[in-house]
C-alpha cells in the first residue's frame, strides 16, 4: 500500500480552508455591496436607548422597545446586546433588521429614550403601548423624587401627596375634540423681549398670535384674546392685571362655551433661558401652577375646583415635552395663589423665556410648544 504523506495532507487541508475563507469573504463583500447599491430603501442607522429599570428588570427587551420609525417601519428589539451599526430594510409590509444595535440600561435615568441618527436625521416616534408604559413608569417614583425632578416649589406654598398625586394626573383625560376651541390670552400682555420695539406685535401677544396660527394649522379653532390686561389708563400696572384678566377671560368663556383649553401666555424675568432644538435657538418654556395653598393650608378665599385637572394637564405636557424635545421645558413652577387657573380644567400658564431672550427665540419655541400641545390634546402618542 502507498503510504500517505501527512505533510501533504496538511497542505491540502490548509488550501481548502483558504479557499473556503475566500468564498465566504467574497460572498460577504458581494452581499454588502448589494445592500448598499441595489436596495435604495435601505438605511444605515445607529441606535442608542436608555431604558429605565422600572419597566421591570425581568422583562425581555422586545417587551420594552417597540418603536415605529418616521418612515412607517417598525423596529422591535428582540434581544439585549451591545452592538452597533444596525441596518434597516423595508420591503412592502415586511421590516427586516440585521443585527447591530446598542442598548444601554441606565437605572437612575428617566425616561426611556430612542435616539436615531442617520443621513436624513430621522426622528423616532413610539407606539401608543410604548408611551403608555413610559407614562406608567413615573408612578413608580417616590413622592419626594417626583417633586424634586419635576417641580420648583416656591417658598410661598407647600405640597402634599394629596396635591401632587401622579397616579391621578396620569389617569386624567386631557384630550379634546377638534370642534372644541382653544383660548389664548395674556394677563401680562405688555411683556416683551430684549429686542422688542414695544409694539403689541413684538410683545408676548405677538408670540401668542404665532402659537394660534400653528394650532390652527393642526386643525384646532383658536380664539386669541389680544387685550392688554396689565394696563390702566394707558400705563402698565401689573397690580390690576389678574383682576382685569379674570373679567376678560370670563367674558371669553361665556361667549364661547365650547372652549376646552385656556392658555395664559407670559414671559418671565431673570437670566436668558435658551435651548437648541432641530438647529434652532429658542426660549425654554416653564409651565406654572397656582395651588390656592400656602404653608398654613388651603386658601379658602381662592377656591380652585379645577386644581387637580390643571396639575394633570401641566404634568402630562411636561412629560410629553421631555419625551419629544428633551430640555425644552423647565420644571413646573408652583406658587400659592390660583392665578385665574380655576376658569377651566385644561388651563395652563406658560412662561416663554425671559426678558433677556430675543423675540425670534420666543417665536421659534412656539413651533415646539404647538407640537407638544397637539400631541397631548389629540391623544396621538
């Protein structure tokens, strides 16, 4: 019998392995080229998500992360991992995802976020179930943590667990029908910005006109009360503003009983508050709630039967703003008096930047505020 040459056998084996490697690499190269050049709907995107452990440490990621992208395709994360460079392919109603996404589980950060960046700078939206889960996670926070994270409590007032009841806030239905009206008015209509010329058009009233326009574009009927309530005999007098404002807004409500939302748009004092969103510098917005409550308890001469609804509306707006446009809204400011917020359930007082901000920054912020308002009022999570 002819003896086998073990050295020759090893060489043939090595050659076969190299040939196999060459075939595999060639296939991978061809596949990669085909995904880039032959499929125009393919997008290369990088995913990064911060997931709050309060959703349940034992849940599978697929139960937590279920996102709809802006092109209508669905992303479902099916396993935990730490990869990057995922490739999204959309073919008809099928949505194929190759491996490659990054997940970071951060215990102490809220809320759950999905940040998507690609050549088109696509934003991410979430399914209704996802956002409902997102909202429910807030009820897991302690009272002190909740107050510290979302509120500034002025020294003129105090808060209790009965007043700040997050579970009740999240249960409130703040949606309205498109045939219901939104009222925008200004208790301090004389407030302007650093570069305002003193005219009504360049005051907070002019900013309110732009907000009204943006809401009307979204299908809402808006009444904009452009009266000055902080003037007496042609002179600015803030001491009469809330009394005169109450008379004005009461008349508006009586004339339009289908008003479902009341917005008192202001401009705050203090240092400039600016944030950049979608490449635009804009004023940060701070929502404000009057509690009819001081250190001694309820202020009975200023009853507000709508206080819980007011707080629920501002809280839901704040959460939605944090989710959609992180950094746009400051913490909600709480003070002792009621500031005419008793006139409606869905009533907010919003401070749009400060006197050190520019008029254009205030105008820019209305684009984001309108988006947040529409999302909460329409229930379009």
